[in-house]
C-alpha cells in the first residue's frame, strides 16, 4: 500500500452519455474536453495528453494525440442528472436516493413555517405573483440555486459579519429537514451585506428565484460552505471506511465541503494554485493514505461559458499534476478524472451529462485499458481494494486490471 490520489477536474467531461437524448436532450452534442481543445487549439496540456486524455475522448486533433503509454478508461454517471454533489458521493462509492426536482416556490410555505417555528425572523422578497425568496434574520436568504440545474439545489446565503458560520450551518440544517431536493448549499462570506445579496436576486423562467452567488460577492472574502445532501450515508463510503480502518484520509477543495469524513486533513478552498500547493504538501507528508482534490475553477469557467478561462485552469492543472507525479513512488496510484461535464460551448450554462475520463498513473506501468465503467463508484471500489478494506456500497474494482500488467 501507498498513496491513492484522486484529482477531480470538476466538470471536465469527455462526451455526452448515451441516455442524454432521453433524459437531458439539451446536453446532446456536449463534449467539454474536446470542444475546449477545438476552440483553443494552442492549449498546452502535455501531461494529460500523456495520461491518455485523447484516448478517453476517442479522437485526436492536429496538436494532441493518443497515448500508447496511458493507463486509461472512462466512467459513466450512475447518479441522476449531472451534479457535483451527487457525483462526488458516487465517486466515494455510495448510491444516493433519487431526490425531488422542484423550484423553491413549491416548498416556500413549508420552509417559511418551519423556520418561524424554529424562532427565526422570516420575510419574503418578491412581488405577488412572481417567484419569491426568503430573508432570514435580516442577514441570510433562502432560494433557488441558479448556477446548477434548476430545481435540484436550494441555497442558504449569508453575511458572515452578521451571522457566525456555525449559526448559518444550523439555518441550513433547519431548511434541509423539510426539503427533498439533492442539496441545500449553505454558505457565507464577509464584507457583504443583505443589500449585496438582494441586489443579486434574479428570476428565471419556470418559477425559479434566487441569489446569483458570484454576483453577490459572497465568494470574495472568507468564504465558508457546507453542502447538505439528501439521503447520504457516509458509513458506506470509502472515506469513512478508511477512517474506521485507521488509514489517513485527506480531502481538498470542494471535496472537503461535500464529502463526509471524521478526518482532520481537510483543506477547503477554491483557488487552484493554493489547492495544488496543499496537495503537494500532503503528498510529501503522507506515505500511506487516500487523498482527493477537487479543482472547482474549471466548473466555474464552464458555468460562465468562458472557454479561455477554462483552458487556462486546465493548463495550470496540467503543470501541477506533473509536479505531483514526480513525487510518487512505485505502488502509488493517481487517478485524474471529472464528476460530469460543463461544456461552455453547448449553449447553456448548466452541467452536461457526460462520461468522464479515468486517467491513471502508477510508476512503471503503461499501456493498460480499464474500459468504460458503468459508474464512477468503481474508483471507490478500487481504492478499497487497494487498501484491503471492505467494499463501499457501490462499484467494482478495476485494480486487478492494473496489477495483472505489473
């Protein structure tokens, strides 16, 4: 055993799934990785090229080619939709309950009453006849998340100068108690006011209303977040299984916010450079353990439909992945993957239901195919197999495909 490292380049899909025409027709044609490469043919990602990115995509370009030395595969999404929270739960080996998809307006009466009963001061914002949001204690809002697929996520957004984050988390848990959507994302930042939040309030067709989080400025100063999921059992996920076995678990970036663990090796954040610095530091400190990093800035660029920014974050990640590889020993395993797609060229700003690459590195091994996996949970099963602990709820290990070639 050694180090089993998973780097999730958030939203870096490699082609729409076969069921997209049936379940998400607007995602048909999506291919985040290929379309960014086509729009930015000068992109410099030699590490991912060597790791088999073009193999995973299934075609070459004039500048980027198939790799003969790659350990490569792809994985389909088993979770409903194309969601970062559910995607990471799947990567960790669990099968989340199927959540409801409904606008906040469908439950605003229930949430309002529940908050009042919990002794919160609550008022509504929005004209009669239009979708509304809630203001809580004059320092937080509750409404639809406008950055991901509409109807799947509600946001609790707060001014941390007015409400400490522990109290914000309790507010989020109170909302979570009475709603059945995939996530209640509960977050806050400093140096913002209620006016900043309400100034970023927007309405979208279909009865959705919420605060545009980036526009509100909540991410800019001392950002804190917790993702509260629907029907998640951490006991059947590989981080908790490893916790119980006494094996070090380190979670970085968004992974630290949305994956449950009792580990103290948590490094939340958004800035890719800082997170890769944290990753390198952990790799140098830990001789044996499970490490998972999420790079969120790629996903944020996808939501912004900003190809240039997405390409820039990929180039940064490529250089830092090479640095991580240089630190690995024989027997360590690195998997670079995604959790869904977010094609900035497809014509909408939401996630896209795409297969994800499994770009695998283990020193001294090359030219191995792990195939197209039915679920990303196979990564968790492979990690469990690697450490010799019990299997997670979902997934099948592909460790034997690697070991058999060693």
